[in-house]
């Protein structure tokens, strides 16, 4: 009987240790995500209202606004964000052009591989120069341009890396504001300070 109690205590203690370790890992990764991405020394800021000349870098319809999703397949923050991004494509795909810019020069992905993996029939670009043009230095980041290609919003999708906080669905709120011909909603700094993976390589 005594041996059985000792065994139960040991098993219970072991489960508590495992639970604490898992909790610490989740806390640490969330804490890491909440740290703003360092601004590169050569960063050139691009202000809202700036005309963004995409040239022929993205094969998209020029009669609609466009949301460019800056994405790194090796970035955990980008992967956590993908479910939310797909939901935006499905909800607004008939009103907004969506495109993905893959910010990973070393990874060998094809357009079809990205489209198939994430079930997205949208243009995929590997032209990383688009990041500097749009003022992006981390992933994931959303860049929303109006029909005339002026920068309406550049920033985070959500305060939570899982995009679980509906009150901070910044990119979706920006889309709604643009489509309703309203000025951009008043967001706090958590919308505009990148919290994702630093470019050109993922460091989170």
C-alpha cells in the first residue's frame, strides 16, 4: 500500500513538472513574440499615403485594392498566422486582391508548393525587394494598398500571434475601413510595431 502511494506521488510530481515545463515554453514563446522586432540600421520608413509603385512585380488586377502578405515559411509567427490570413482571403477575395511575398531567399519553394500547401489560389512572389518598397522589415506583415496603390495600412494582423484576439484584428479592421471608405481606425502601437521574425532570416 505504501509503495503504491509513493508511486502515485512520484507520478503526480512528474506530471506537475511536465505541465510546468509546457507552460513555461508557451509563456516564453509568447513573450518572445511580444518583443518588438529590432529596426534595421538601414531601414527607410514608408509613410501612410505613400504611392507604392509595384510595377510588374505582382500579377494582380489593378481595379481593386490589394493586400500583400509578407511571409516566411521558416518563421513560426508566419505559420501561426496563416489560418487567419486564409480566412481573410476567403472573406474578402471578391473585393480585395491578395498576394503573398515569400521573404526567404535561401528556401527552395515554388509558387505551386506554397499555393498547394496553404490551399490558396493567389499570386505568389519571391521578389524580396517589395519589402523595402513597402517599408517592411519583419514577417508576418500586412500591406494594404487602395485601388490607386497608395499605402493605406502596414502593420500586424493581430496582437496575438495566433490571431485569437478579435479586438485586435488590425488587418481585417483596416480592410473594412478601406472598403467602407472610412479613414483608418485609430490603432495603438501594437498594430504598427512589428512583433514577428526579423528579416532577412528568422530569429524568433
